[in-house]
C-alpha cells in the first residue's frame, strides 16, 4: 500500500499523470493549429486585397485614358475652329503662336490628368497598405494570444500534476510533457517573420514607357535612352513627289517643331 504521507507515486497516479500530459499536449497542438489557420486566413485576405488593388489600378488607368482622350478631342475641336478663322494668317508668325498655344495647353492637360491619375493610384495603394498594416497587427495579436494560451495550458498541466501527487510536479520552467516542440515561445519566433513592420513609401512619378520611340524632325532615330517622342508624330511632309518638308509651309512647321 502506498505511503501517501511520504508522497509515494502509485501506478494509478502515474497513469493519471500520463493521461493528463497527453491531454495537455493535445491542447497545445490545437492552439498551434488554430494559430496556423488564423495566419492562413490573413494571408488569404492580403492576397484578395492585392488582387482588388491591382484591378483598381487598371480601372483608374482606363478611366484616365478615356478622360485624356476626351480632352484631346476638345483641344482638336478648338484648334480646328481657330484654324478656320485664320485663313492666310497661317503663313505668318501666327503659326508659331498657334503651335505654342497648343503645346502649352497640351502640357497643362497632361499635367492635370497625370496628377489626378497619380492621386487615384496613390489612394488605391494607401488603402491596400492600410489593410495590410491592420492584418499584420492582427497576426501579431493572434501569435501573442496563442503564446499566452499555451502558457495557460502549461500552468494547468503543472497544477493537475501537483494535484495528482506533489512528487509529480514538473517545476515552473518545464514544457508540457517536457517536449521542447511545445515551447510557447516558438509560436511567436516561428511566425513573427510573416508580420514585419510595413513602412509605406512615396511612389515615383508615373512615366510612359516610350524611350527611343519615333524619329527626330531631321529624320534620324531617337537615342534608345531618350524620352523625346515628339519629332515623328509632328513631322510635316511635303506634297506628292516632294521630299520631307519640301514646301515652304512644311519647312516652317518642321522648323517650329525643332525648337
């Protein structure tokens, strides 16, 4: 018969202790499994938010293209109306004034629509970063809660072992079942890399991808690194059978374009 005053451990108590240890181990595994599913859900949310942001960026680009096209049509209509009233004045210095006006108006419209486009794109990225930041905080909260839950399981395990028999008390710095894989610190150390601080940055300017496109007014090809694309689209050719810029008007227009 066991000597209870001496704290002798019976086979029945040892069996109960083993059962309690297995129960506590499973509780820890369940907590770790729940954390893994929570983190996977946040990954899923980030992927959905990124896909939505990418779609919105494309939608913004489409709308900006449509708005810019309408602005070009309005400028074209204004120019045609003005040209209709200029008649022979086109042979004088008014040609340069008209071209300068069109260039200035076009630059102003470009700046207006590109700036608005940049604002719209930034708004989308800011919304995505805000959701990403919230999910990162939620990830850390989940890891912290899991760590505390495992420590609570450890404490309950120690108390139950002590209640079965004081000689079975494992000590205050012992993992459940003395299994280091159930260390509560691991749920933080193994997953914190998935919730690093996300510092937002100012995006660069939106620029068209048109390096080296087109020819210069002189007919030579633009350098591969050049952003100048105006020569080819504004190059005026002479009449049938004439060289490029062969007539007076073409020469004048090409000379203005080359400034």
